[in-house]
């Protein structure tokens, strides 16, 4: 009795070499990604540190937002000066650093605007990034 189906022949594939065009291209792409990440890491790190400092100053801004203007305005000047000093310590070197304190009935926010530079080693290419981080919170009074 003949078999119901015909057995297929096993296909033999030639095993690729360890180093070929695809593996070399993947290694070059991974090296390029690592190079860009290494170069842009200080920019990302600086932005993160600025965000942390602004978030740390936000509770004081919220507290003085609840006060009348004659009490709040002198304290806001101190908060802004202290925040600018802390941002300089963190590593913001831009002489045009601008910090804005925003008060309102619904939102309290802190904005910073500065420029930082990423320098690609061995290529001597410089790219400027304008950073505008913002920290904000609700300005409503908490009722217990």
C-alpha cells in the first residue's frame, strides 16, 4: 500500500559565517547608538537635575502663592535667587539663564530657560540644545 503523503526532502541551509555584512552592520549601528548616547548623556543629566531643583522649590512657591502680595513678592525674589544659585551649582553655565515663577489661582509653576551644548568627541561637532523645563502644581488650598 502506498503512503498517503509524500515525504519531503530535508532542506539543508548553509550556515552563515560569524562575521558577515549583516553582523558588521548591526555592530556599527550599536556602536553609533552608544556614541550618541555617551555624547547626549550630560545634556539629559543636566535637564534631570534642573527638574529636580525646580520640583524642590515648588512647595515654597505654592505656600507663598496663598499669601497676600505684600508678603509673597519679597519671598518670591528670594526663592528665585536661591533657585538660580542652585541651578548654577548643578551645572547650568548659560549666562542667559532665565527662571520664571508663575503664580495664579489655578496653577503654580516654575519655568527655566537655558542653553546647553553637546560636544561629539573625535568629531568636534557641537550641538546646542535649548532647554525649557517646567514644574507645576495645582494652586488650590487644601481643605482638611
